[in-house]
C-alpha cells in the first residue's frame, strides 16, 4: 500500500462521515451569508460604499483565515494520534506499507478532505457574489480559490503533523488548540513585545523593517500576504496591504511575496518534524 493508497482510503472514510458534510454545510452557509452581507452593506465591514470583487475576495480572506484553522483542528487533530491510541496503526503497518507512506498519505488525505469542504463553500459563496455583483471574473476567482486551498493544505499538514507526534488524542487536541491560540489569537502582541525588549524596553518612533516579517509568521497572516501577492490589482482596489501594514513601506520584509515563503517554510518544517517524530515513535 503506497502513500497514495493511504490517502485515498483516508478520504473515502471521511466522505462517509457526517462530520465532513456538516463541515461543508457550515462553510456553505457561512460563505453565502457573509457574501450577501458584504455585497448589500459593505460599509458595515469597512469596505467601500460600493461593493467590489476585490473587496469581496479580501473580505473572504478574513473569513477563511479563521475558519480554516478551526476546521483543520476538527478534521486532522485525531488523524494519526487516534490510529495509535486505538491500535489500528499496527494493522495498517502490517500491510505492505511503511511509516513514511502512512504519514504522508494521511497528510494528503486530510488535506484533500479539508480542501473538498472548503472548495465547495468557496465556489458556492463566490458564485452568489458574482450574481449579486453582476460580474464574473473567473481568472482572479480561480487564483483566489487555489491560494486558499493551498493555505488549507498547509494547515492540514500542521495539525496532522502535531497529531503524529503523540499517541494520545487528548494531547493531540491540546497541541492543535495551543498552536491556534499562540499563532492565531495572541501572536499580534509578540512582534511588539520583541520590539519593546530589543529597543531597551521602550517603543521607537519608527518601526524597523523586520517587524513586518514577524507579523507574517502566523499561517493566516502569510495566507493574506500570499493573496495580495497573487492578486495585487484587486488588493490595491480593496486597500489590502501585506504584513498588516507593519514595517517600513517598500521594505523587503513587507513584500507580499514573503507570505509565500512563510507558508512554504511552515509546510517544510512541520512535515519534517512530524515525520521524524512519527518514524521514531514506539507504536
């Protein structure tokens, strides 16, 4: 059994789960509801008086930036830890396969499950948005969907890799929630805290360039910057800036392409750590 066969099995099992369809239904409703609200009353969400496609896409970035991490925790946090806790991992490894196939196949399978649910919701939501706006621009919409699915795949890899480091579903859940809290909820204060310390326990009048890089460390922030990098014209129309506006204008660290690099680094690091821990674990 190759890693692809493991991924197919993982995806088939998930398709038969009510949890997956509940996830799809929730995101479809959320996507359609938020799209309708933005198009009808964009000023309530900080958008321009007249709704635009760029405004809609970057409003959706904020929605998916929060939804994807939570959905990844639901879909992926018990993946390998659950198999180890139940003992079914031994049965799987008794087949013609190995730990590398199981690990990477599970990552791919969970990423496919998350991408499926997210993709359906995005297609429905953006379809409704196109109808309400009276304009269809398939190329930028397709680019936005692909960037968002890549972000979902990175988060699936993060949570699955965390699950691979332990044989306890309780500990796996705690690790996934801890990652979410640290990097998605409280990280905003970390760059300021670092700046305060390195500046002699005072805040300088001008922020250094590297502050923008620290601001893009959370995967959701890097995702936002990546969307800006691939859709610069629409980002300009929507008033979106990479790095949350931190750092000096025009600085290398503040370039939206840095978001692509950060997401790539997250993917490489978590896969390396997750596989190393899983390969060395006593199953």
